[in-house]
C-alpha cells in the first residue's frame, strides 16, 4: 500500500487501461506504484455509474486522485469547472497531468500535493474514493481537513466499501457536524453524500 504514502522508487512500468462510463470509452495511462494501476477500481466505477456529474459547479476537488480518473471525468463533463487533483504520490500526479493532456482538459485540471493547495479555496464538489486503509485516525484527519472546504451549498461524494467501515464512517461524519446521507449502494460499496450541516 505504499502508493498511499510516498512517491514510489520502483520502476514505473507504464501501461494503458480502458474504462467505460457516462456512455463514453476512456483511456488512461497508469503505472506501478499508484492505486489500482491495472484497471479502474470497482469503487470509483460505482461512483461514476451512480452519480450524475454536476452541471453548475465551478470549483471541484478530486481527493486522492490517483492517475486522475475522477478529476478528468469531472472536467470533461462540466465545461465550466476547474478541478484540483490532490494526492501525496508524485507519480500519480504526473500521470494525472499526462491523462489530462490526453483528454484535452489540462487547462482545468491542476495536479497538486496537499500543501500546494490554497487553504482559502472552497469547493462546490469534492469527489473521492478515500484511502480507507491509511487507518481510521489518519482518514478522519484527512476528511476534517478537506470537507470544511466545501462551499455552503457544496457537497462531497465519497465511495467506501461496506466491509471497510462505510456505515460507521457515515455515523462518525454525522457526529462530527456534517450532514451525511447514503445516496446509493452497489457491489459492496456505499455512496455517501456529505454537506455542511445546516
């Protein structure tokens, strides 16, 4: 699971993968040392199948972007949106940049390390397949860092495996002052929509 924590030192061994969502065939460049390098992971596939892209978002965040699938999908579907693609893995960020160029959205997808993001930026949409396996405490710290950056009317969409604690995460988010609702469930994953509490 080293892809969660640092830039890999192993050879890249780049490859091309394909995915189909939103009635479109997509191609992405991936490499060893990044999350789900050999195919589109099932959680992200569930999110893309079940959630309709927003039409009016102007600023979005792909949190834990990997090689950029969610960021590029959002930028491709929403012409007016600017997307921050954030990850701790510099190889993943380089792949995101390459994939954004391939899909002709590089002008609106910004691959960034977490500390490169302006802390005053607020997001209409945060989409994430969060890194559950970093541990509960680290995950909670991650979410408490980024979810408060939603605009007052903004939302976050998280996809979390049921067997990896999705239901307890929903309870924790509500107990932490957010409004968290389950908006879907498929193939062992929960889709959670998180908003600022009223």
